[in-house]
C-alpha cells in the first residue's frame, strides 16, 4: 500500500527510498505498519507479509486496506499477539501506525519494554494474557468478536480487565487480562488518549 500511494502521487519506484526517509509522512508510515515481508498473520494459512482476512467478506487484503474498511464501519480493532510483542529495532512509528489503523488494544503474552511504553504514549492499551492462557488455548482464529471492559474507565497500574470472546457459533468465553500500564504517569497518559494529548491539555491548562 505504501508503494502504491507513492506512485499515485508521482513518485517513481526508484525514488521510494526507505520508510525511515519518509517518517514525516503519516500516509506512508501508516501504510507501512505491519507490512514486514516476513510477518505471519495466523488468520491466513501459509501467507507471509502484511496481509489479513477482512472478516465480513472473507477476502484477503493488505492490513492497511482492511483497517480502513473497519474504520468505515466504525469497528475498533484488537491485535492478538504472542511473546515479546514489539521486539526489534525500536521505532516510534510502530505504535503510531498501530493507533492510526484503529487499534484500541493489544493482547499479548509479553511485551518488549520500549514498545509497551510507546503503545501507551499513543493511547493504545497493552494487555497481557494470564500465565497458561494464550491465543491457542482460547482457540482464537481472528474471526471472533472481542469486547474488553474498562478501556474507557479509570485505569490503575496493573489493573485487571475482563475480555469476552464471542465465537462464530455464538458461544462466549471470558478471560481476565492484566493491564500493562505499569505506572501512575502511564495511567494519566492513557486517560488523555496518549502523551501528546496530555501535553497539549497541560499547556492549555497552565497558559
């Protein structure tokens, strides 16, 4: 999607350069989120790269394209992940792009320290499965409807939130998740929708 966007705006493929060289362009960077050519989305069998299944139609498409369709429908998104989510060269756009794609929360087995903090700074809730529970034990395929209670309420560090999973057959299962908002300051940032919102409001308050 990022390359297509650049070509539509008159940029030749030979001039694409790296994502890092275009990190000031949110249109490019959000299209590059989850676009690693080696990433594996377990919603698809044997497919590598930034693709997913758009559940309402079953169609395979780029993650960015699916995210925009969900935004049109007003459907917030949740990322379900494994261990050490966010590991790799630290990039703030990994969290910024996640937020711009409409992701409200990430549920993982564990987190890379800096990415966990960056998610909170962007207003995305990092949640952690309890020991012994993961996407496989819950038999998640990505086609479930997930509800998380307490995202819009008062958040305390280490708080437990309840996730309800509704499966395609109509059955449900609940699971308690630990909020990985670990400090009081992080709780304040999340309450304001992210650190930038917090800073702006503080500037207005003290002006």
